[in-house]
């Protein structure tokens, strides 16, 4: 009797969550994706919603796949993979001490994971985001730096250094553009990021003042014979 | 009928005065009024024999309509005996599940007061962003991304002369957006001047980071 009651309760909860997810997702997908993708995304979204994950990125990914003419099975696989990253991101953000993170932070974490950051690095990026910096923005900037070719460890240090130097959120958001400008002038992404880290307030946290990224020469000290 | 009677005669008809109380000059009028009133009261009311039949037919028709039957079925009180045998914890569990569902219905969990509320406020500001693609020989070029639901027709680029350069300017909210160019309605092309990430489908999406004072591509 007790087992049946528990099963009924769980079934009720899952059914309600599934119904709500379908309500939230279906109008967005109608006439944008195939019925097969629509059904699959509803199931994935229901599961995501039951775990407190944002559903909107899943809808966007399905719409993107359909717009690009991607076959149904690959769209569904991509949506499922994104749901997995959102779950991993949620765990990493919670690990950083945010008990009930907003959907944009979780989505930002998923972007960072997609760009090559580890769960631990995502936690570090959230931890370092203190006012007025938004963790979602921090995560997305870091993801963009990685997409530009800046090694994830160095991108993390650059972001940390920028925030530690009390730079504004706009300065943080401008980092990728500055790295690109450096690359346009002939530097590698790592070199451009290192130059920015020095300009942002010196060395990344945990490094000596004369630290330079691996593979680069230390600048000559003009006061030293 | 009583329009022309004297007010005292009207009071007589209402029973407020007796005939003896009327002035002598009004007694004849009073007597006539009483006679007419008495004759009218005693006249039998003659109804058409078909009237009752018509009324009853209408009542029967009205009562027999499906709507009325349904209403009577719904409205008739009935005795129902319902006996439930439950364990208290199952009731609590069901209530919790319903509460959780309600919470989901009302929206996502409220974000914690995390840092950056000001920054997020700034992120809502729209900024004009110029998209440029060199696509010689293209007949149509558009830009689609997270900012327009990946709609291939929402943001067409226009050719800048005959140089093969296509361009458009869009107002985007500050923040980061993923996008790609669509050449001739079918070919998805990343922006060669922007960072790109895996789109999950084996292709790449370009990223634009928009700051309040300007855009960085």
C-alpha cells in the first residue's frame, strides 16, 4: 500500500511537470520543428523542468536545428546534450554556493562547458563574480575568450584578474574584443590575453608579479644590467 | 375609467369615505361610480378555451428541451456517500507534489540576489550592431541568431554596391548572442571576423558581445 502510494505520488508529480513543460514548450515549437522533434523536446524539457533547469535554451536549440535543416535525430541529440550540459552547469553553480541559480546563470555555465571549461572552472567563475558582476555575464565572457582560442585556464585568470581589479561589467564584456584586436595585430590569443591580464592590474591571482604565460619570454628589466 | 371623477368620489371608491360623507352635490356621481365599479367586479372573466392549451403546450416544450433536462440533472440534489481510506503521509506527499507543480507553473525559481543586478539592468539596453559579410556572387544574405529565433528571413543584409560586401545594422540588447549568416537561403556561414563555438550540430556559431557603449565583433 505504501509503495503504491509513493508511486502514485511520484507519477502525479511527474505528470504535472510533464504537462507544464508541454504547455511551456509546445507553442514555441509549433510549425517551427517537426512533430517528432516536438515530441522529443517536450519529454526532454519536462525532465529538465523537473530538475529546475531552464527550458528556453532547449527550445532555442531545437528551433536553431530546424532552421538549419539539421536531420531530426541530430536535433534531438543536440537538445539532449544541451540538457546534460545544463544539468552539469547547475551542479557546478550550486557547488559555488548559489543554492537556486537563475536560468541565465545556468545557461551561461552550459555555454562555458561547451567552450571547454571544466565544472570546477565554472564554479570558480561563479565564485569570483561579486557585485556588480553578474555570474551569467562572467561565464559568457569566459566562454567567448575560450572560443577565441584563449586557453581556458588563462581565460579564467584573465576574468578573475579583471574582476579583482574592480573593472566594470562593460570592461569585462569588452575583453573578447580586446583579445581580437590583439590577434589582429599579430599576437596569439594567449599572448593577447596575457597582455590584457597585465594591463588589468598585473598578474593573475596566485602568480608572482613578473609571471608570463608559458612559452613567452619575460620582458627584460631595464634597471638590471 | 376614473379619470373624470372628483377626488372625493375617488376616495369613496377606495373605501376611505362613505357615501353619506360625500357632499350632497357629489352623491349622485358617487352612486354612479359605485354602481359601475360593482358591475365591473362581478363581470365574469371569459378566457379563450385555446389559451390554456397553448400555454401548457409551451410549458411542456420548454421542460422537454435537452438544456433544461441537463440543468435539472445537474441541479437536483443527490445523496452521495464517499469513504476514503488514506494514510496521512500520502496526503502530505500529494499536497507537496501539487505545491511543487504550482511553483513550476508560476515560473522558474527566483534567482538569488546575486551580484550584477545593475549589470543585468545595463544588459537590457539595445545597441546598434553592424553585421558585414563578404560574399561575392551571393544573391541573398541574411543574419539569423538567438536574437531573432534563428529566422532566416528576419534580418536580410543589403549589398554595398557591387563589391560583394553585404551589410545590415540591427538593434541588439547588450549581452552575448550567437548567430550565423545565411547565404542564398540555404548556406549557413560563420562570421570570419568573430569568435565561434560549436553549435551542437557539427557546425559553428559566431558570437557577438554587445556592450552598452558599442559592439565588439
